[in-house]
C-alpha cells in the first residue's frame, strides 16, 4: 500500500529520485513523474498500463516557465493562459527538444498546464523539473478525485500519495490547441466552452473519433466503470430494467426517487448546480460501480456550463 500524507518534501524527494508520486490537482489526481527523465516517464505508462501512443501532459509551477518548454505560443492561446492559469486548462504547443519524445508519444506538440491546487503548486515550486502526470487511474477507468481512489487502484504500485483532499473541479482539464489559425477544443473539461469562447471567439470542438484518435482521451469508451452504464430517460430506463428484475442504480442530475433504495441512487446536485455536479461525477460513478446493482442508469444534463463536459464523460462511460 502507498503512504498517504501531506509531506511535500517527501514527495519531492521521491520525484527527484525518479519515483512516481500521486498528486492532487483541482481537476483530478495525477500520477506524477519527472517529465525530463525518460525512465520516470516510462514508469508512468507501465503503472497505468497505458499505451505509449497516448501522450502525457506536463505541469508547471508558473506561467512564466512556459517558454522554457515550448517554441512559441499563438496569441489566442496566450490569452487563454493568462486568463485561466493556474487552472483546469491544458494547451497543446510545439515542444522544445528537452521534452522527451516519450512524453508526447512522438508528436511535436506537448500538452502543458499550470495547476492551481496549493499543495501541488508548492511541490512544483520546490522542483527543478516539470511533472508529467496523467490522471492516476488504470487506463480507461474513471479518474480519481480523492486520495483513497488512487490508493484503491494504484496503491500497490506507488510509494506515496500526496493528499490534497477532494478535487475542487472534479473533471479533467479542458484541452485546447490551434490548427491553421483555428482554436480547437480537443477535450471538454473543467473550463466550459462558453468561457473559452468569451476569450477567443468561436472554437471548433473536435468531434470524437475512436478510429483515429488525435487525443486518446477522445477514445469513445473511456472514463468507464466496470458495470454497464445506460444513458437516457431515467423513468423509461427504470421501468425497463425493473420489469426485467435487474437490480439497477440511478445517477441523476437533481432528482431522487422514493422507490429506489438510498444506497442505489445519487443525485449529482440537488440544487442543479453544474459545478457541484462536476465535482461529484466521478466519485458518484465509483460509489455506484461498487454497489450491488448490476447496471447504472444515468441521464444527460442540459448542455450548458459544465453540462457539456459532464455529458461527454457520461457518454464515454456508456460506450462499450
Ligand atoms: O486535468 C488534467 O488534465 C489531469 C490532471 C492530472 O492534470 N490530467 C489528465 O491527463 O487528464 P490524462 O493523461 O489522463 O489526459 C490527457 C489527455 C490524453 O487524452 C492525451 O491523449 C491528451 O491529453 N494529450 C496529451 N498531450 C497531447 C498532445 N500533444 N496532442 C494531443 N493530445 C494530447
Ligand atoms: Mg486520463
């Protein structure tokens, strides 16, 4: 089992020695290693059982370090960085040679972000290298939003989990890049498309494709619980599965159901608050995945605020 604690110096020592440490960010927990050390980066892929064609993003302490690692920053993306960093935004930018090709899976762009969780910011400030960190879950499973989630799934493979409590945003960062002068959102995430568009105007949301993923976070089936997830009208789904005698769990946006046991239902936000719903999404999926239900029934949210990104994760969880 991994040690769980708040000791930044200890985490820094492991990382400096080329070991991996799970770190809290405002989005989800990351599985971090020295981004400039190929062996540490290789350990990340091995520990997550992640295919090496799926690139990692790097985390910096400060915006001002950006030019140490990338060649240039288009105006539009610079505007996004200055508005949303530190925060749940990842920018795809042309990388400098010091970033190992393993980090970017051979691509000439690197994903960069400045996280805002205070513990991880202090940790990054104490290091002489950036941290490569994917979400700290086995490849394809739901991302962790608290230390115990990491312990449950990767605890026997890593030494230390830096405990920063529950993740404040709860969805991964929004990934943004540019091609031929057009701003593109590659992954919906913790910053809404509306907020991005307020800064850079109309963006293109890259339609998901499972045959030729530009970004494997775009793979159709991802963020998936072990149990089958069915997405649709909850009343209809409950009626259908009830008739068949299937034990189901219900994940709703705001509603609760008198006829369903409390242990088999969760509302993401009873008040209909999208930020709260995002914060609760992954831990709710985990709880229902661990329940005695055979299937999870869920509904889509209205496509506003973080509803778009939440629906994206729900659809991928339901795609098998
Ligand atoms: O919020 C987050 O972004 C979290 C925390 C830990 O920072 N990290 C995270 O990493 O979600 P990961 O590896 O689980 O997801 C990063 C996604 C992957 O789908 C990867 O394919 C994509 O970013 N990606 C990374 N670098 C890329 C690049 N150069 N071009 C295209 N996609 C890239
Ligand atoms: Mg991930």
